[in-house]
């Protein structure tokens, strides 16, 4: 099992992006995804910048895969994908039009986590199309992942750490928060390099708002489940980049997979969740007195 570094989900400035990928060269990750999975308006990840960084990573010995947007809503976004397809790198297609275009262009294609591959039949279909690997959706539990990996002849990858990208919209949540529309975009999300946080009215739960995407509020992490990860028979586990501490996380995962003991407190993660992997996500704890009050 190898580590992969997912695409940067936030809108970072060019200096931050450059510094991050310089550090990524030293991370114990075999595969690096680079691209724009969220919004093509973000200036640090235009095709030219992506190509330059990808060449640098490749020269450093990393396997490089270019990620496409998870939502295509207009011709400009489709044109951006076509630009990416002209780059001399493998493609992670995050929605079906990108997958179709990449296959027609005879690219080496990987199906990203936003293409809905939920079972062995879906995996067999994508494999039959010529897809080289699949990152399964983050909603799958460990049993489902193991079943897909056991029967697949292609790479199977799943998310193991980060604020997970849960949903996408053609509207921009960051602009909406400021009372603006998408036409008013001036890369305002760049002022929030870790996203905006929103909570429920009772100050519980919530999400991270990141441009046109919604991320999980809590950090999803399987770092304490190294043995279970290895049993999954998957080829790669994915770490999603954060503004700080990504290299420390990658180093810790690498150590854990080698059987070394970890000092998790030194990572400063705080409380993490593993709900999807353990089949606990979306389960609601109901106050037993609610029914009694309703019947009273």
C-alpha cells in the first residue's frame, strides 16, 4: 500500500502553492494529484501553472496525475478540461464528461472520488472502459472497499485523511456569504485558505465552506487504523492537503503503515472522525425523551 497526496482543495496564492509542492517532494507519497477539482476561476491552478508544478514533481520521482473539476456547468469549464487533456500526464476525471473526453483522447485515465463507483459492478464497468484506477467515494465503508479491491485488476484508492469534499454546486457559497453572485467573483475565497466554517443554529456540527464546495467540518482520519488499511487490499490511500502540517501527517501515516508507534498528540489533530470507514457516519443519536414529549 502506498500513500497519495490529493489535489489542493482550497484557493491558495501562488507562493503558498509553490512552497507546498516543494515540500511535497520530501513527503513519503508515491503519487501526487495536482489540478483544480473545485473551481476553474482560481488563478493558482491554471493549466500552465499545473504543468510547471507537475514536471517538477515528476522529475523528483513522483507519479503525477492531473485532477479535473468535479462539476462542469459551462463551456469555459469544459474548455479548461480540454486544456488539461493536452498536458503530457495521466488524468483523474472527477465527472463523466471529463472521463469521456479523456478516454477519447487516449489518455491514461483514473476515475476520481466524485464519479460514483459504489460497488463491484461499477468498478468492473469502469475497468471495462479502460480506466486504470479508481478512487472510491468517501461514503464507502471498509467492507465495501475490501470487496471492490478484492475483485479489481486496477488501482483502488480511498481517502484516509483530511477535510473531505462532500458536495458541489454551480453557485459559490463564499460569494453568497458576502451577498454576491458568481458573476462577482474576484477570487474572494482566496481570503479563506482553510475555508469558512458554518455551524447549526445550536452551535453544533457544521461544515467548511470552500467556494463552490462543502467540506466536512471535522478532520476525517484513519491514522490509527493502519492494520485495517493494509487489509483492504487497496493500492493507495489518499491524504488531502491542508495549509499546515501535511508533511507531518504523511510522515505519520508512513510510519504507521510500517508498524511504528505514533505520538498522535504531537500531530495536534484534536478530535478526528472515521465515520464512513467504520459505517458510523450519518447515524443520528436521538434523545429518547423526544417521543415521550410528543405523545404527552
